[in-house]
C-alpha cells in the first residue's frame, strides 16, 4: 500500500521542505518481490493533483504501465487505484515514480525502487585488480537514488550533505550497490579508494563485468556494482 502526499521532509540539518512522498519517505519504500510473484500495489492519492505510477523498468501489462490518461484513468485526489501484475520470471531492477506531472512530482521526491529477484553476480572470476570469490557473500545490498532538482535538490536517497549517512563495513566485506538516477542530469559516481565492479546495467547482468573508477549514471539509468570494502590509507 502506497500513499502519495506532500510531506515535511528534512533534506539536511535544519532544512525542511515540502516533499512529494510515498508513505512519507524519500525515496518511497523499497519494493522487493521474487520472479513469478503475484503483485498488487494499491495507491492512495492524497496529492492536490491527479497522479499515477509508472514502473520504470518492470515488465508489466500495458494497462498497468501507469501512463495516464493513455493506459489508465487519472488517479484523482483522494482516490485509490490498484496495480496488479505478475512479476517476470527473471530478475529486474527498476524505479517507480509518477509519470503524470512527473516534471514536478519526481524531482520533488515522488520516486522509489522496485526490484524483482537478485541481480546475477559473477562468482569465482578475476577482473583487473578485483578477484570475486566463488563463495561470494553479500554483506549489504544498498539502493542509492540520485536526484539534483526540485525541493530535494542534489541528494542521495533523499538526503543532502552533511545529512548523507556513511556506509559502514568491515574490511573485506562485499557490498552490492545499485545506482538509480531520478534527476535531470548525469552524475559521476566515484567511491574514493573503494574498488567497484560494474556487474549489471538497468538490471541486466553484463556478460563481461568491468572494473571502473568512475561510473556515469544518466537520468533513468540503473547501474549495479560490487564493492570490495578496503582499508583507506591515512
């Protein structure tokens, strides 16, 4: 169940804005389902304008794609709409957001992450200076949504510096991070001395994963990277 509404949201210490939110958070809830699951998402619209939900990257029937007024009627203020679909039989990594009035709603925070299954990972393979063990275990899986406009502004997961929280890991841990760009411009993602291996693009596993110091993530794109936590020199 999702409720779209305008909510007070602290972007950075002392800076509270009127964000457009799902369930009062930016990003909205991380929706995680498995391949073949029967999915129903009920949206309640408490916004002052009509809305919809577009599943950016999920294989859904045309009438569930969220393109009002083309594939569905407008979800008017204080009305509900149920999205029903069967998740595909293969992994997908996507975003959900308003399509109608998206130029206002999305940049102001009305977005979230939706994931079908696990992104396939390369195990027991060597890449440049990264060796992925055969018994690879992921200690953390982290969605990282980028934004750069609206009341949220330049932010990671709805927070701006210095409110952005550090990611704490032990040396040798393997972290799977998914970069999503819900902003208006591209962003270079560089981890400063932490190695990253690009394993999937838009949720599709790469036949040839590659190590990259900096990844350019354009609007609407998703990149999945494996990170081997290393000790930072003093």
